[in-house]
């Protein structure tokens, strides 16, 4: 079976994770769930980048990669801060 965008990213499983619990459901509950799940995914990516950064620092021959990963983490943090202000 060929790999597709949807199968690679497991879109069906991802979209099934948003399950409001209120009786309504409240209109904003879905927004709350999606935003906070996205925050968790960004945090996971930041941890991934940080682990890679720590490995690069331990080897110390990847200075360029260290800077790239550091700035990527900073970009992610800026996106999160921007979303918090909206």
C-alpha cells in the first residue's frame, strides 16, 4: 500500500482525538481542545529539537546545526506566544 499524506500523518486518528466532554458541546470547547493539543505537539517538537541540540553539543562538531535548532525552538516559542495573545 502506498504511503499517502493522510496515512503518513495518520489524519483520521489525529482528528478523532478531539472529543468534547460537555453536554452541549459548548461551542468553544472544540477550540480549547485543538489549541491545547497543538501546544502539546509544539512542546513535543521543542523537546525533540532540544535532544538533538544536546547531542550536537556533546559531539561539538555541529556548531551550525546547534544554532539552527536553537533558532527553530525560539521560532516555535514565538508562535506560541503570538497565539496566546490572540
